[in-house]
């Protein structure tokens, strides 16, 4: 994975010094909270319901074990012994003291980590495929391009106060595991007819109040124009994105209001101009970055055999592992969704254990997924049982990847000052209702996503089943949506009818799974059956 | 008019009255213009030769359109004074400099010492903006 050179280290260290100075001025009263807020947000520091929340960036979701270990130590030292992995592949701490944050950032900098631009109206941490570099179906590792964009977008002087936040995802597989087209810019690395690698750009996607699937804006951007084209997309947005209403300020509204063709015309015009400006890094820079992402030293003779006699292990292997490009290896996902647990939470001890296992059995690498789980990207099949046993002892062996128990949920009203309803207790009740592994296996793939308000941080628009918490005359109420998807077949979920109480929504989901099981044909997933038979049979069962 | 607190030019401060972008093209003797956030800086491109002062207004520092306006004019070859006016905060001074501003007239005077350390804080930069003449980190990594 990427290693900082002296320049990268200096940039992060300088940011720590700058932030320390900002906190000093705030505590001395030289900065009012109003003035300080946009500055602290650019460093991922939010003021939530009970305390400050610090969001630490995990660029394109990739971590080494030293970094992961430190994340555990920070949870112990500065928080309440746990951390929360987020839908943008980052980690958040919910109980942080303002005066501690410069020291936390200084500790992070020592392991090449930071909280730069994890919030605020700027280009956020760039997300990617959690299986990058390991998946059998990728045409190239997307992370070097994400790293090139990370450096370009860090402290970009023109784009630090955009109309609104800006999220970029880069993928390079046919299977989209990063919800790429639900980003402000989605980039898919592709090969053209001449066999050259380039970038396909989508722009104007997003969730939030007005979910949109990003339209294609350019089929192929050559690698030696990647930064210049990105800059053109951003400049048009910075100049013309709406600033009169924060709910209409995302690029998706600009693209929608201008129309895709007009946005493309403006970007191409700006691009033609910017190509005359020497702003593009040389390809040698991309090559330098790529050298950090070469395959680890796989054992070419690693055995493909796997002893599956232990039934619990077998279930976990079937559910939580994925084919690796290298024979004899698998990609293993650690579910942070135990029955009755808080989605995405891990204790300091669990974080350090995963770090140790990655060091010993996954070439020192881990990934954070947008579904709030942790991945060991490169595990030898021969080591898998050992890894599983260690996870099992630590309560980390839940075999529910992509099932109804693998719920994405935002922090909701338990933590967030924007939320209208709680998300976590609903997730806990659902995972308890569907707690048996056998039942989850029977229902199979069912992506369930919960947001505690219309800002949609829990991605409810993209859930096979989505739940949206709203405030109804002072009471928490939950609306149910069906049919969303974030994959290559991206679709937005539709609301099925009147909302429910917390218990009512759990009952409704149970009825929906019964309708699915009664109507399922062959290998159909819940989503496939829903798409085939439509909403009516579900409505009938739920409201009838 | 607010005072210029920081200036990075050797020539004399321009004090010509600035006119709006809308009226600039009609006033053949005007040499100073004021760009508001909603104005299109490219409307000025035919007149760069007679401009000696461009004021870019920041009614709120969190409105970032002025950064693009400044950079666009510098990319087009404007060499005169580019003055940021309005709600300027210490922490953005460095970035304003990088987009081509070389004079700063904050509506409330900034702490001199804090501002100076903000201007000087970043020894290296990740991007080439062309307009500030600083080599990007990638250029230092790959000297020609």
C-alpha cells in the first residue's frame, strides 16, 4: 500500500500544526464558534448531541496493521473504548474532547493518517472498492488513481469552499462494490479498444434528500488528463453550483437543472482551456504511486484445499469470503454486525485483534467497507481456520455478509444532531428478529439500510429494503422503501406506503421476507423477486 | 473603502474606483473592477489590458466562487493587482494567495502575527495552480 514520502509527511504534519493553532485561537476566544465551525469541519471535527465527534480518513478504505492498532489505542485513550466504522470507509469517534484533538491528530500523523477534509464543503476522502488489488474481476487496481486524486484534492486552493460536500469514488471492476454512481463524481477505470487504461466519468449522483444516479459524462479520459478533467468538473461546479439553498447545493442538482448535456458542454469547454495550463502531474508520478500497490509476495504454491468439517466455519466461509485473484487465497470479511449489536462499531480490543490478524495472515493489510465491515484482503486458505477461530473468540465471526443482519445504519438520534429518529435500536431489533444463522441463510442476500433522517447517511435509497426514520408529530416514525440497489444495476428504492412504529417496521420486514420466500423462483434474491412481482404482493401482506 | 492590510506587490497601490462587472465594458476609462460572487470573471477577458485592479468580493468567506474568478483571470494572463475584499479569515490567506490574490483588504483587520504565520505555513503544495509560480510536489518528485 501507499507509503508517505517526506513531502506527504510534511503536509500532514503541517496540517496538525495548523489545526493546533486553530484550536488555540478558539480556546483563547480569538475565534468564535461560528468562525471555528467551518475550519474544524475541514478536519473532520463535528459538534454532536453529546460531545465532539472526530472522523478519521481511511483513504480508499485501505489500512495497515500499525494504523489499525493505533485506531484501537485512540479509542481507549480518547474515547470510550470503541470506534465506529462509517459508510464512507472512515472511522468516527463519538466522545472526543476539543482540547485533545490536536494530540490525536499528531498521533495519527505518526502512522501516516489524518482527518483532512473528512467533513466540510470540500472534496472528501476518496472511496473505492474494498476488494481492490485482490478481486478476480478487476481490470486494474483502482487505488493508485484514488491516491493521485487524494493528493490533488488535499488542500486544493480553489476547491476548499465549494457549494457543498463533494464525494468521489474510483472503481475498476464490472461489479460495483462502492456505489460508484451514487457519488458526486464516480470514476470507473476502463480499457478502450486500443487496450489503454483510462477513466470513465459519471457526475451528479448522490443520496440525501434528492437521490440521483449519476449520468455518464465522459466515456474515456486518458490517464495523462485525469487531474485536468477532474479540475474542470470541479471548477464548473464551484462556479455554478447553487449556494442559495444548502439542500440544493450538491452537484447532482446542478447537473439535473442544467441537464446532463449542458453540464458536459461546460465541463468540456473548461477542460479544453485547462489543457493549456500545465497542471497535470506527469505519468511518472502515477507510476511512482503504482509501485506502492504491487501484489504482495503471494505463495504461488498455496494450497486451494479448505477443510470445512466445522459447520460454523463452513457457514462463515460460504457467507463471508470472496474469490481471490490468486489461487490458494481468499478475501475474508469480518462482519461488524453481530446480532443485537451496533452496526459498524468495534471495541478497541477487537480493532487491535483485527490489526494483529492482518499482520500475521493478510500481508499487513485491512480494508474498511462502505457496508461498515472490515476485510482481510489476502488470506491463505491454509490459514483461514486459524483466523476464523481467533475472530470467533473475539465475537467477530458473525456469518451474515450481505444478509438481512448485515445492516447499514447511520448513527441516528442516539448521536447525531441532524437526525429525526433513532437508527441503531431499529437495526438491533431487526438483527435480533432475524438472529438465527439458518434463517438468514434461507433469506440469502438482502441489503437493508437505515437512515435516521432524510440526509440518507444510512443509504436507505440504495437498500433492497430501506428504512427512513422521520419525526411524525414528535414521535419517531419509520418509512419503508423497497427495490434500491447500489451495484452495477443501480436503482433507487421506492416508498411502499404509510410509516410504522419501531416495532411495526420490524414486523413489516418480516412479512416482506415471507412474501419473498413464498414467491421466490430458483436462485432469485429478494431484490430479483421484488423486481419481477412488483410492490403489490408485498403491500398486501404488510398493510392488508 | 476598506484598507489593504497585506500586499505582495512592489508597484504602487491602485486606488482607482472600482466599477461593477456589468458596467465595466461601457466605461472605456475604467481601470478597476469589482467582481461579486455571481459575476462571470470571463466577461472581463477582452479588457485585461486596461485593468490595473481587480477586487474580488467575499461577502462570506465560505462562498468560494471568488477563488475560481481569480484563478481564471490569472490563467488568462492578468498581471495587475488582485485584491480580496470582505470577510477574509486567517486560515484561508494562503489558499487565496495560491489562486492569484496579491492584496488583501479584510473588512475587520486580522491579527498580523497569526496572518503572517498563515501566509508562510505551507512550504510545499500538492497542486500546480500556475498562477502562484510554485512547483507542485509532483514536480519536485520528478525534476525535468
